[in-house]
C-alpha cells in the first residue's frame, strides 16, 4: 500500500511540474512576464545573463535542499528532489518544443492563463506532498508548523521578487505579473484544499435530539454532542457539532429549520477534513 501511495504521489508531482513548466515557458517567458519566488529569480538570470532556467533552477536549489534535509526529513526531501528535477526537465523540454498560442497580445489573458497553469501545477505538487524547491520549501514549512496557507505565503514572497523585477520589466508588465501571481495563489489553495473543504455547523436548540436523529438518518452524517453553558443565563445546554460537505449545508439548514425554526446555527468553513465520510469510508478504508 505504501509503495502504491508513493508511486501515485510521484506521478502527480511530475504532472504538476509539467503543467507549471508549460505555463512558465509559454505564457511568462514568451510574453515577457515575471514570476514570483525562485522561478522569478531564474527569469531574472535569463534576462541579464542568458542562463537557462532549467539549469539555474537546479543550481539555486542546492542550499535549500540542505535546509530541507535538516527540517523536512528524508521523505519530504525525496519528493522535493523529484519536484525540482522534474521542473527543470520540463522547462528544458518545453523551451525546445515550439508552441505558439496567439492571444493577440492581450496581457490580461496571458496573466490569467499564467496564473491558472501555475496554480493548478503547484497545487497538485503540494497536495501530493512535494515542492519544487525554492520558496515552496518555506511555504510548506509554514503550512505544517503554523497552519498558514501555502498560497498566501508564496504570494508574500512573490511580492518581494516582483519588486526586484522592476529592474528589467516595466510597471505594466509587473502589474500583469502580479495579477498572474494572485490568481495562482488562489488556485493553489483551491486545488490543494478544495477537494476536502467542508462546512462545520454548531447548533443550539431545544430539540437537539430530533435534529441529530434527522441528520443521522437522512444525511448519513455523524453528530457530536458538546456540553455547553450559557454565558449570561449559566444554564446547561448541549451543542451539536456537525461537519458536512459544501453541497449539503442547505439540506442541513432545512432540517434544522423544519425541526426548530428558532434554533441558533453557526456555520464555518472547514478547510481540511480527515476521517469517515470524507477520507475514509464506513469500513475505515481510505477513499481514493
């Protein structure tokens, strides 16, 4: 099983780097847009010193690999190595395969496509445990240790690199690059977390038992009963906590409304869910 999961991860990491490299070559480089993070630095070196990004990407990642080895551990380092090497490989390939996509010099469309390819590609890499080196390592560390969105971390780092890009890009090009980077950061979060995003509901009602029964029977979702106490009244009151898929929240609200129109319901976004009904089936087997 472990071997299968590793093989699956490697395949998706390589697919993600291929998508990212294709967008970088055919949208960013081809239309004189910059990029954030280490990729932006490689474009800087390409412009001033004509160094192929496929090579500079590997060279610049050497010190970051050392940091990754000390902090992330062997398994993460392997995935990072695969991501970094495959990104350089696909950058090398796509620069040598002629491909022309005529967007009629519309930099807004170019920025949208560049951000979309970057977000989908990097989102797949991150979701399956890898990085492409560079600032991705920092983003991955902050995501695991602080819970900070990887997309937001990358966006902050990218802003610094983009400011430096003004040395060879004009303001218009940098602004469109910023659009691409912003779109990419949002798509990364969607790809990485979107599949498991759900809604969590806290429900306070005089008919908690009836609501719980309806939810378990009609929605086949678990219900957790929490012990609560009113801050003002000091009265003891059970609180229901229910996690459902995004498309089920309307059904849950309808059940609560039908049982107790006066119930208090608080709904929050759950970015990641692990367990039965989401990542495990009813027999506790992983859902692929």
